[in-house]
């Protein structure tokens, strides 16, 4: 009898999804569409719904919000450290900042990420009928505000706009101090040739984005990036009083021989695995280098002189073979393998000694694998920086 009661309780919790954010506020499933009316899409039958548009689904996830493994219900998903809910909504539910980028041919996907059962992030994806992402938005709303104006100023997040070939053509950034920016990207023959940054300025009509500066990219005949030139604008005109900032790359062997110009701080990058790296007001980064100007370590200090994190590089000749970031009790390690030509062909990522990610590079193709408990669970293929496929790996 006890076992039967326990099994019945499990059945009820799986059916009602007690931990779902929609629990207690769910209407009956629509007979025509198969979607609950309160949060899933309802479209005219003449329009039709593509096969990839599905009712709400729950996944085991990670900090990045990836759909690693589908599970039966929210109760099961929320037992993990990270859980992800994916559903589709009507236009009325769309975040107001994304309304200007919506058209009637788009389907609105919402991805809600939970960390330890707490809602931490909502991602909006506008997809065309082919399933191609045309706009992506993530917003962090303030928990409490004094007025709606303050609420608007404290909004932070971003919007990315893509064309039908999955190229990023515009990017909007919102900061909690009220700053808003827009960056437009211009492509020619699949090459990025310029990016223009606009800053939001208030005016009597409410405000508009005003052009601030542009980065112009120059390529050689072999289509290798040769230089980047930044030009600044004043009153929508190029300002001749400001000399353009130009970053050039070596044109021949004689330029490349000046090793200090190639291995300085300006070319040291952080692995994406480390996450975003911000330096706020009154904080500082201290670099240590060797006799060849190679960066050995970077230490970030807060305004009181306390260490926030330390990044240490291990070099082999002119290549970084591993980078270690220590932040509190957490260690992030990125290891790199190169071929005989010096091109990177493998990257491994570890968190506290546990393998989480491997990227194999073959020419212009990257094969990315995500691991949980040393077992691959997701494999994605990228070409020229664009994801062309993603496959969940079933381990039985």
C-alpha cells in the first residue's frame, strides 16, 4: 500500500509539474493545437506549425543554458544544479524590447534557465519558418524599482539580430547604468568589412542612436586580416581632428622578426571557457611578463587591493599550451594542442579538474563536445564560426 501511494504521488507530481513556473496557473490543453493556452503558441490552422515547434520541454542543462538532455518533467529537471525549460509563446508574451524585430512569420521560443531551482535567466529566440534564429534577446530585470522610468534605466541585457544566412548583422547592448549601444556589422563576400557603433542619446523626441565610431577591416589577397582602422565621428560626420586608431599586422618576414610586437599584452586573449572578463571602476589588472614580453600571469585586484582572480599562462616557444584561471575556490583550465604548422587543432576545458568541453579543429571546421561525468553528451559542428549542427549523444 505504501509503495502504491508513493507511486501515485510521483505520477501526480510529474503530471502537474509542481516546480514549473506555470504551476497553479495553467489552463487546459487546446484540442486543436495540443498547446496549453496560457503560455504556448496558438496559430490559425491555415498557417500550420512546423514539426520543430513543440510543447514545453524540460532539460538537464549547464551554466551556459544548453539543452544537454531532455527529461520527463520539471520535477526531474530541477533536481539537477541547472535546468532548462523550452517553450513557445504568443506575441502578447514577447518582451517589449523585441517587439520591433518581430514579424508575423516568426515563431517565439522562450528558454528559461534555473540554477538550484531558482530562475536565473530568460532567453527569447525569434525563429523563421525554417527554424533559423533571426533575433535573440536576454534581459536581466531589476527585482524592485521606484518607478517605471528607473526600471527602464536599470534594465540590462542584449539583443542580437541575424540575417537569413545566420550572420550577425546588429547587436544591441543595455547596461544597468542606463547606457545603450548598437553595433551594425557589414559583410561582403562572407567577410566582415566593417562594424559601426552607435550610442543612445536622449532628445526631445525620446532619443535615438547616434554614430560614435567605426572599425574598418582590411584583408590581403589571400583573405587574411591585415589591419583594423578605427575612425571616430562627431555630429554624424567623420572627425578629422581625431587621428584614426590603426592596428596593423606584419606584412612580411622582416616585420614578423620583431617578436616583441607580436607577443605583447595586446594579443593575449582569454578563453571563452573563462566567461566574460570585466574590470570595473577602481579595479586594476597587473601583468607579469618574461624577457620576450610574453605574458606569464594576469592578476585582477578590487578597489581594496584584494585579489579577484589570477590567470597563469604556460608557454612552449611562441604558443600558449595551457591557461589556468583561479577565482576563489574555482579553477578553470584550458589546454591547447597545435600541429606542425603551429595551428591550434585541439582545446580541452576543465573545471576543478573535471573535463567539461573539447573542441577539435579541422581547417575551418570546429567540432565541439560537451561532457558530464567524463561522458560526452552534446556534439556541435561549426563552420567559419557558424553552428551548422547540434546532436545530443545518448549513452546507454
